[in-house]
C-alpha cells in the first residue's frame, strides 16, 4: 500500500491520531496543524509530520491537515475502513466483564461475538447479549463465528494454555491482559497489555518528580 516501511513506533501512534481526528471531525473542525495536534496528543510537531509523511503528502502551509481526508487514510491503515472484526473474549472476571460492557469497541468495528470461562456458574449465561461458553467450545465457535481476534483476560497461570487453544483454533491476533508473556506461532500477532506495569511506570515518574 505504501512504498516506505512504516516503523512500529509510528503504527502504535496511529490509533491516537485516528481517535483525535474522529473527535475533530465530529466537532466540525475541517483542518488542524501539526502544532494543534501536538498540543492535544503530546507528540512533537516534527514527530507528527514525520509520521504523516509515510502515508503521503498532506496539509498546506498556513492551513494545516485536512481532518476528514487524513482520518480516512488512518482508517484504511488500521483496517477500520468498513471492516468488521469478530472478537472472542476468554475470561469473564472483573476485567472481562468490563471489556464486555465497553461500547466503544463496536464504534470502531470490533464485535465481541462470544465469551468463554471455566466457571460453571457463568457458562450458559449471557452478559450484554453475549453468551458465555465453556473453553471446550473455543475451536468450534472460533470457526463458526469467524473469529479473528482473541482477548485473554485470565489469571497468569492460565494464559499460556488459553493462548495455545486460541492458536490451534485459527485465531490471527491476540490481546493479552494477563500479566505474563505468552508464546504463540509467529503467524499470530500479539499485543501485551500489562496494567500493573503501566501503573509502575507512572509511579516511577511520580516518585522521580518528588526528588
């Protein structure tokens, strides 16, 4: 799609750009400068201009970047341009329940089609119209519901086993909320979201500021 290889650090910033551009568009803002985005997102002007340069030539001096046009480009790169991604959630504890209740996923084209748990008191029940199934049904339901992405929200000791099941079931991408690294085949894209680590990072900077 693009002649230049896009660095992963830039890819990670795309969501922030896309969300901000969506917000601006909803509020009737037609264009915005790199300095305007910098103030809103915390990235430097130069960083923003460099990131956008990977996608083509945008913006005019004194006018800024066209919000709607740039948003469409970001959506295409992120695979959100009229694309629907079916998602399976494994683990319906406190975190899993919160993820099921979050309405923002649907707005971006991510639909949790089924949830899995080992608790017999939860299996067979529905949460927000999403049925909770036994882990034994992961292989069949992943294929039946055309699931591409799996979310792991189980305790650390169960994360690798769940990852193995998802991998063998044909999942293409995994978001892992368990505070442990999982090993999967290279064909599967994995993103680790360690909330404890993020809190520790914040506590470090807060502690450093006090010194």
